[in-house]
C-alpha cells in the first residue's frame, strides 16, 4: 500500500477553522433535522461552491441512462474512449447532481476525460438498496454502450464513495465484470461508525456522529447496516483492483477509511491512501488550494490508470 501525506497551507487551515466557528454555515450544514432542510442546505452550499469554482473548459449536458438522470461533463480537449463515472455525496439523503458538479467539472477538466455524474435515488423516499441498484444500472449502461471495464474509473465522494467501493461486489453478484479502478473521496465505509476517529476527531470535523446517524437511519434499517453492499468494510474486494482513497486527517471517518485501506491491501488490491493534513469531511468542495490539489491528484491518478502511464 502506498500512503501519501499531503500538507495543507495556512489559508486552508484558516478557512476550515472559520467554518467550524461559523454559526450560519453550521445552521445550513449540520444543524438541519428535516429532510427538506437538509436538502435546502445542500442546495445553498452547492450553488456557492459552483459559483466560486474556476471556469473550466468543460461542456455540461443533461442525459438519462436507463431511466436515471445524469449529467455529462465533456472536456473540450478530451478523448471520448474513456469515462469517469461519478457518484455524488450527501449521506444518501441530501445529495444532487448540482452537488456532483462541484467536483465532477474539475475532474473532467484536469483529467481531460468525460465524466458521467449519476443522480441515483435517495432516502427516505427510496431506501437501501435503491442507490446501490442505480449505481450498478449506470455502470451496466456504460458497459452496454461499448466502454470496456478498463476504460471506466468509478469515483465517489462521501456516500458516493460508499457506492463506488461496493460496486465490484455488486457487479460480481450480477455476473458483470467488476470495475478495475475505483476512487473514494472522503468515503463512508462503516455504517455503524465504529472507528476511533468518530470520537477523537469530534469537534475538528464539520461532519458529526449525530448527522451520520440521522442520515444512515433514513437510508436503511439497523439490521442492514452490515450488508456487504451497504458498507464497504464488509464488501468483497476484488484482487488487483486499483483503489485510491482520499481523506482528511480531521475527518470523523478517518479511522474507518484507514481500516478499509488495510483490509483492501490484505486482499491484494493496489491501494493508494492520500491523507490531507487538517482537512474535514468533504473538503474537496471548498474553494481552497488543498481542495484543488486533491482533485488534481484524483484526476491525474484516473488518467494514469486509464492510459496506463
């Protein structure tokens, strides 16, 4: 396993410290208790993040893949023979294609590869395994469209990282070739939240155990939290899979991600773990240098594996 420690700068840490003290941000991000309020808060954050992002040479178009709403990001200088499947975050409850756009546009521009962002079904209207099924449906559609598995990278952020990392197990159960290349950005790993960092990073992360418990409870029943397709920590890991994990050292999910990385390494996957100093959950959506660095790291890693460089 390769482990990289990436320093954040003073501006990055100052920005995050400001968010932790910002009562207005907390009221939008972590305080809402109703689904409507959570989704409204995410919409506000997505609008602000998309407005702050730099203009990229990427064309965004709406599409539908096997009945699932999607957005396709096409770089002006890209190669259409490869594709990145992007699965947004939002705790299985509050995500959106607008939220996906915050990271997906940057990935497409830097990797110079088209990105297909999937608007999978969410709880509480559609509980587990709806999101898992939709992720597989879009992946299957890419295969049917002529993409070979080695020409697809699956990237997921937060809850989307959970879906990405369970996709190989999911595909194998349906006799489909597993995606050989996967990225989890701040991924949700253990839906029982058993890692030690849920305690030692409490107060240093914008995400909280209360938030996690609320959204996980909306997503599935307690008895289902250990299902291999619900929690990557229990999913079958395909030998030889290239896996990139990106996580901030102040994330409450840090220990879960590290535990998964070691499990995947033991299963003989090719694991790279990027640890971003002092960063909280979902930091790649912030308009700060280390977020740009992290997305560039992901984009370059995707391109290197797609083009075997």
